[in-house]
């Protein structure tokens, strides 16, 4: 599994979204999203842009941060929103 697929899956899991929800937000079928998340098809720059928007991270962070750094940043942001 490539890094982008791992990031996509982990982001979806920490946000508690089912694949169907993410696929709907991206304008594709659940089957198509499943293939992207599992690495059977590639995540295009358009897909990465939509994922970045959905998870409220910059495209630069989605691409450049390690999976661990990206997930920690998202968890901290969610925690700060919940505390506010």
C-alpha cells in the first residue's frame, strides 16, 4: 500500500467516516473509492485535493507530511475544536 492510500484510509478511520460517505463527498462510487484507498487504482491530484478539503488539511500537508504527522495534526485540530 502506498503512502497516499495509507493516509486516505487512516484519515477516514480517525474521522469515523465510512467509505460510502467519503466516496459521496468525492463524487465517485464506493467501489471506486475502495479501489483508490486499497491502492488498486491511483489517487489523482483531483482526488487528493478533494480529500484535503474533506479533512480540512492543506494539499501540501497531505502530500508532504508523513502519515503519522498528518494524523497527529488532524487529531490535535479535532481536539481543539471539541474543547472550544
